[in-house]
């Protein structure tokens, strides 16, 4: 397929979910060979099916992104199959809709999946990009990487997403002279299973989420995915260490 990512190899994590699937499909439609990674075998298979039906090339990888050996395997299998790694959209994540109440296990698990996983991804992706002499990484943060949101309070999630921005900025500076760009993406409330899980907590939370953005609606996953593609593309060649909001105006208030 011809396009913005023709000849490029892109890894997308959380690619069975709303934003990740939308991005994986768009990367493939722009010519990339895409590693489709997620915890859920069924959702990975569905994303791969959509990409292949449209004539694209996709590699399914199923496993827990917070585990070093899985992430290493994900990158190794990508290199064996596609010959290298050009771009990565490290996007898998969870929220803790269950009552957190200072629960250490909930806090640790949220950090493992939302933050440690991104460190592990970059640990194995960056050496491959160094081999290429170039690379672009986008780590998914959130508007809750920039502000705290009180209804519902999600302290572990908010802490993890703030840390993703710090991790991305620090790594961006470390690898700038190696021609590897690293940016964070901060979506506002986006139509997804994750948001459905929070919306059922109460009617007031549902209303608040639906009306959170000055644009007066939720984001569609495709609108967030567009920003990930742009940040990964050569069109963003002078953009690194940036935390880009795609939030319908929420953080402008
Ligand atoms: N939906 C929103 O409103 C919103 C807002 C801001 C940021 N985000 C972030 O966007 C990213 C994508 O979320 P989404 O909105 O598409 O939600 P989603 O729930 O549809 O997708 C998240 C995906 O991550 C996968 N995942 C979870 N734990 C995993 C693990 N241990 N190993 C591998 N995969 C795992 C899930 O299986 C799921 O497919 C997340 O990092 C999320 O925090 C979402």
C-alpha cells in the first residue's frame, strides 16, 4: 500500500482497543506493516482481520505489555518478520474504575500497565531505531497527565499518566541527537470500552464525561489516532519532547 508510512514498520500496543485499533488501521492504510499487540487474543484477531481485508499487512502479538519477556518477544518477532522497527505507538492502558481507596495493589498494577510498560517498550524499540538511524515514538498519556480530574477521582491513573509525560520528555532529550523523536499524546474523553467502564459508575459521572469538552461531545478514537499518526510521521520532523492534547478544548478552560 502506498502512503505516508510506505515501507515503514510500526508497533501499536493496545491495538485491540478503541484508539489503538483506529491507529493500527490508519497506519496500515498509509502503507505501514503493523504489529498489532494487545492482551486480548480476540480483539487482536479482529484488528488484524480488518487490516488484511483492506489489503494491509499486520502481525498479531498477544500478551501482557507490563512483562519484560513479552515486550522483548513483541519487538523480536516484529524484527524477524518485518526487518526492523521505525515507529511505535505505545498505547495500551487501563483505568481503575473499581474503588481505589488507597489500595496499593490497584495503584501498583495501574503503574505497571500504564507506565512501566512504556519504559519496557522503549527499552526494546530504541535499539532497533538506533540500528535504522532514525525513529519516532508516541506514548499515550491523557488530559489526566496534565490535570487532575475530580469526578471520578482516579489518582493512580492520573499519577501514571503524568509520569508518562515525564518519561517521554526525558527519553526525547536523551535520544534527540540519535534522530529518535519521542512524544506523548494526551487525549480527552474518547469513545471506548475504558470510558464505558467509568460512565456506569453514576449518572452524574456519565453526564459530566459526555459534556466535559467545550466542543460538547466525546472524541472519536479516529480523531485521536490521527494525532498519533502525525506525530509518528516525517511531517512532525521537528517535534519531540512534546505532550500533545487532543481534548476538544478541555484543558484550555
Ligand atoms: N478513552 C479515553 O477517554 C482515554 C482518554 C485519555 C487517554 N486514554 C488512553 O488511551 C489509551 C487507549 O485506551 P482506549 O481509550 O483505546 O481504551 P480501550 O480500553 O478500548 O483500549 C485499551 C487497550 O489496552 C489493552 N490492555 C490493557 N491492559 C493490557 C496489558 N496488560 N497488556 C496488553 N494490553 C493491555 C486492552 O486490552 C485494550 O484493548 C490508554 O492508554 C488510555 O489510558 C484514553
